[in-house]
C-alpha cells in the first residue's frame, strides 16, 4: 500500500497550497486528501469528467474524486476483506437521546433488504436493577477488536478488516451458525429461508461491503455500512435517526459525527463517561455508549404496556 | 472334543438370516430412514426454515443429536481399548458390538452435522478455506481421525473371521458376501507371522484410540465451552462430556448385548456374567457422571451469577424442569438404583437400565444445547414471537429419528454380514482357558 | 321548465367542478429548492431538494426527474438532469456548457424544474447567487483568518456580517476548531478564529486540512476554502490485522496452535499409515 513516492506527494500538496488556481487536477492522485497516512480511500477510476470551475474555466477531474461521490464501482472480494487502510471505525451511541423511534431499524432493514421480522439493529428496553435507570438501548454489531465470532468461523466467512469492521462473506458461509452461538450480544441473524426479493435487488452483484442481497442459509449482521464509509458518507442508521443518537467516525481521526453535530471522540467519551457493553468479556467492542444521564425523553415502554393490556 | 467345540462355536457365531422379528425391525428402521430422507429433501428445498430453529435457538436437536452420536461413539475406545488393555478378557465377545456401534455412530454424527448446515453445497469450503483457529475444524479433524482408527480397530480382529467365513461359503447365503469376505481377508492364513503383526497392530490401535477418543469428545464439548454463554462457559465441560459419553456408550452396549443375545441365541457367549460385569461398569460410570453433574450445576447455583440465574432456575424449577429431572433420573439415578443390586444386574433389568441410560442421555444432550440459547445475555427482543420458543417441527423429528434409525440399521446389517462376536478370538480364548 | 333545466344544469356543472376540484386536490404540491455549492473555489455543484407536505408533515420525495437550468428555463441553458434519491436530493456538477451564462455577470441564477408525475404537477424552484469566494490564511500561534469577498461588477469587495465556520476536514464531517459555532466577518470581510484542538491526529506528518466555510447563505450559497496546516499530531495507528491471532484469517493462526495441531495430527496419522503398511505386509505374507 505504501508505494506512493514522496516527491509526487509534495508536489500535490504544493499545488493545493497554491490555491488550486491551476487547472489540470487530472493527476492520478486524489487532490482532495493530503498524503498517505489517511491514504486514499478512493482510487482513481480513470474516468475523467469535464466540469466548469468556479473561475469559469473548463477542467477535467477524475470521477472517483468528486465529493459528494456520485457512485463508486464495487471493490473486489480481496479488497473487501482487507478493508480501508489507516482507519478504525467506531460508533458512539448517546442513550440519553434515544426514544425508541426505531427509524434506525427501519432504515437499516430497508437499505439491506432484510427479511421481514428480523432486525440487525435491536432497540432494547433496559432496566438492569430495580433502582437503576430504565432506558432504550439500540444495539448494533459491536465490531469487536477480539471478535469471538471470527475466532470460531471454520471457513473464514466472517473476518475482521484492518479498519476494524467485521464483515460476513455470504458467498463463503456454510451456515453452521457457530458464530451466532459465540456472539454474546445476540446481534447475528440467520437467513432461514429464501428471501423473495424484488428483482432489482436480487439481481444486484453481491459484495461483502453492501451485504445485499442476503442469501438463504447464511448469516447476516450489521456491517457499519463500509460501502458508505468508502464514499465518506455515514451509515444509514446514523443519518436516519432524527434525535442524533448515533455518532460514527474514525478513531484514528478522533472525530465522530451524527450528520449535524461533530465531536472529538476522545473528549466526548471521556467527558460523558462513555462505556462499552459487556466490557468484562474482553471482546473489545467498537461501539461506545454514553450513559442515559439528563434524558431528553422520559422512558415509556409502549410495547410492554400493550403486552400487559393483552394479558 | 476340541474340534467339536470349535465347530459348535463357529456354527453358533455365524451371521444368521433375518427371522420374522428381524425383518419387521429392519422394515421399521427403513421406514424411519425414508421419512428422514423425505424431510431432508424438503429442508434442502425450502431452507432451514422448516425446522423450529430461529435466531435465538440457532442450534436445536440436530446438534444435540450430533453430540449424542459423538458421545456414543466413544464406546469403541472404552470396551475395545480400555478393557482390552487392562486384560479384562470377559469383554472379548463385546468388542465388535462396541466397535460397530462406534463406527456407525461417528458416521451418522458426520451426516447429521451436514444436515444441520445452512449451505451443505459449500461443504468443500471446510477443506479449501478451513481455519485452524476454529473448534469446528478441530472437530472435523478429530472425527475423521477417530473414524479411521475405529475402522482399523474393527478390521484387524475381523481378519481371522474372514477366513473362517470363506471356508463356510455355502452357509452364508449370499454370493456377493463371499466376494466381500474374500476381498477383505483372502490373504489371512493364520500364520504365526501374521498373528504377530495383527496382535501388535491391535495393541497399537488400542493405545492410540484412547487419546483420540478423549480428543474427539473434548473438542466437541469445546464447541460450547469456547463461547461465553451461561451453561456453556464452563471449565468442566471436557471431563463432563467424556464421562457422559462413556456412560451412554456403555448403556448402548448393554442394550445391544441383550438384543443380540436374544435374537441370535448367543446365551453361551454373552453370559449372565457379562451383564453382571457390564452392570458394574455402568454403575461406576453413572456415579462418575453424577459427580460431574453435581459440579456442573451446584457450583454455579451456589453463586447465582445474574446471567446464569435465569438459566439454572429454568432447569431446576422453570420451563425445563420436567425434562431436566427426567433426564437426571433416567440417565443416572434409576440405573444406579437398579444396577447396584445383584438382582438388578441380571440380563433383563440390566437391559432396562441400559435403555434408560440411553434415553435419558439423549434428553441430557438436548438440555445442553437448547436452554442456554434461550437465555442470552441481552433479553430476547425485536424478534417475532416464534423466535422466543423452541419445539422441534415434524421435519426435525423425522430427520433426527431417521438418523438414529440409520445408525441402528448399519449395526443391524453389520451383524447380518459379519459375525457380531469375534469367532477366532472366542475360539482362542476357550482353547487358552482349557489349556490352563 | 326552463327554470328547472337551468337549476338542473347548474347542479351538474357544480358537480363536475366539485369532481375536478376533488381530483386536483388529490395532487399534493411539490416544493423544490435548489442550493449552490462552491467547493474550495474549484468545483461547483448544485443540490436540488424535493419535498412535499403530506398529511401535515413534510416528506422527502424520491424518483422525481429534475432538470437544472442556468439563467432562464431555456433548452440552451439546460445544465443537466438528475433523479431525486431516497432523501429527495439530486446532485449535479456544473458542466462546461454553462460557461457563457456563468461568465456574463456577477449574479447568476439557477432554475430547477421537475417533470410532471402522477402524484405531482410540474414544479419549479430557483436560486439567485452572487459570486463570492473565501480566502483563507493562517497566522502564528495557530490563528486562522478568512476573508469573504463578493464580486461587484468585476471587483472583489469584502463582505461584512456574514457567519463563517472554521473546521478541520475529517472523513464524514468537519470538526470545528473551537467550541464557538460561528464567526462573523468584520467590516473588512475578515473573520478570525483560534485553533483549539490540540493533538488532533493528522496524517503521517501531522498535516490537517483546514476549511473555512459559509453555509446556506441566501446571497452566496455554500462556499468553502481549504488550506493544509501542520497543526495536527502525526498519526500512529495500531492494528492487529495481519498478525497471527485466534481471530486472524486462515493461514495466520498463532504459531503455538499450528505446532500443536500439526504435531498431533502427524503423530496419529503416522501411526495409522504405519498400520496400513502392516496390512500390506500381512497381505504379502499371506499371498506367498
């Protein structure tokens, strides 16, 4: 990966510093990201597009470097297994803001065409002890740094990438469900039957990064939307939450955002006493929770009330 | 006198054709197998949704059947190896019964595990993409190894009997059987050199099979013990499983002993004394298993950790209480009570005790797999109601019973083709006994 | 009779009117908005947003065909077409054919027109922007200044009292340089801020991309200007990826596991192969 030579890097930086008065951003490097440590997330596609610059000049830019990114080609299986270098994705969930609207759930289910009835995000009504606070806890896959699911997979169908994301390769999975038994967070679901998807979704070429379409007889789970991360966009649950409960970012950049608010990750978790679920198990999850202090909404468990009405 | 006795022995021990009872037995087993195959075809077509397994109870009776089969297969190492190495000569008639039960069980363990897979069409991925870090891969390696060791341990003592069978060509009844015997053992001439090699090989195998047998069930127990779940997160599991395996294997041998003795009139070879001795072995193993159960349940119950409390109370007094106490009593308590008395170690009561052990052990394996899955760390939520319970569907029962029937069928057919009691070894032993 | 037929006719007419009014009332109004983005004084693009008030709530409308125009709604001024996505947004980078219209004056307008659908009639939206740019600069002690200039005829003049944001560019979003949300430009068009994010991880040399931006301004649209500053901490990151662990990929298991497993397998299978050799030996002895 570190095959970029320094001289070219410095040339590009100099060009940027000059204020981009020059035309000709048609080099093979992404002019919108400085050097190799935050190494290109996007490779030049080779497809050049002509645009009108702010100065009224006609310029040519590689399509892949445009932000917002119009579209990206799918990555190969090998690249999907390696992940985006230099990044360590992390999520912060603010429990004081969650009202169990479940917009996160419906967005995730919709975008990944999950079997009806199953959810990759579960929103638990938690009340650990009689005198402790009741609160809603949205739970995604923890993308653990010591993932018990990856340890037990016999065929390398679930794997941990260098950017911290744990993915599932539905083309490799044999459906033994050992990973489901091993996960203490109950976050994995199984495709027990054929999903009966509409044609345009079923015909999409499968990639571990999009996790669409899901396949019968294989396991599925939250994937931190790596296809969105490659484009520099937020996972669907993060954008869908109207209360800004989910925050997503790169720990190596020390920043998390929920789309409208951006925070320095280390400050946020330290100042608000963030914690991780089941820390004592040693799984080293990548999802941090901010305790439900100064709740934005009172805790109302409508589901429980309905159940009590029924019984 | 000697040659007459020898002839008598051979005549008694030759495989016999199926009588009426035998044919009905085979018919029933075939019916179960066919039903199992039909159910499996439906499962292949529609997916595992035809079972009652869902996201929480993601392992059901297929896996408990798998553990049950692996457990029973350990009997090969117990009877054939351990008793042989400790010079317990009385066990000689039982070695082949034990060994064929072991081979049949381990075969069907592999079959039922493929049945449980969501994508059996990708089975080869285990070999071309296998990860050495995964306990499943360890299990595949050990099961394959154990299978081959057991086959060899079945084969070597079978060789002398093959030449006896070939000499009695007209009495076997089926022409292709003669070809089979010839293929397997034509070269056996009962020479001193061959006997020497064979005996050495059997000794080596008897020694080798013991660590392999320990490995196989320890690794199977690690499919559960390497997870965090309450009920599975136990350091006790390896020893707990192995003691349970020896118990159910011994119980299966007692049942088989009784059935073969009755069906083939082998009263002179499987004597009352054998039931007495196997009964004592069974009591010992049951007490050992009870000891491990006490460790497995009472110690966490003393602490009542939050995650384990729901699980343990579910077993002791909750939704699994009936099955739990049924399993404990039929697998351990009642058989101990029966077999501890001298009268209890007669053939019929011993057979009943053995049968109880086998049935109780099957439910014990179910209790190992399912209740833990219904008590996850995070409460069951955001799932359809059906996900929160588990009772196997008819397809699951059909396939599970079909696999059990298939295992029994293999044993039955084996006894039809090969002498179920080693002929040559019996003759040798009687000759040695008379000379002494 | 005449009077009756008149009443009769009127009644029918009213019915027809009611029916047409009713069917028209079924169609909700689509409201379109268009925003202009200037990215680092280099790339410019337009984002159109389609929404409609349904049942009292605003909903984002996907799958609307939108046509972008510069200046007036003429075919010659068509910039391009796009379809609104799930969030009701459509994006268009300004293409070269807008050059002449763009260079005409300091003020430019963009028009968005939606195609008529079953649920919605044709709708229009527009935005008028005055060309402006931000010039960003840094001083000692990690001070940042940015000047906002607008184009008046052909002269760039400073603009005062406009809110600007200063941030560091990150993967999905921008982290503001200090807790203050915005900084207003003074009479010289200059806004300044202090960089307060100490030890923020940068690239391998500690470089960060500083960005000054004006967001959602009625006159100027969205502007931004970027500069690379060496105020970050050189990044160090650690990953277990590629190391031998229990959760690594196939072929990267810990050494002790591989040694243990292979030695056990070799030992046992060695015995088995030896025994198969013994069978062959017995065969030879027997068949002689």
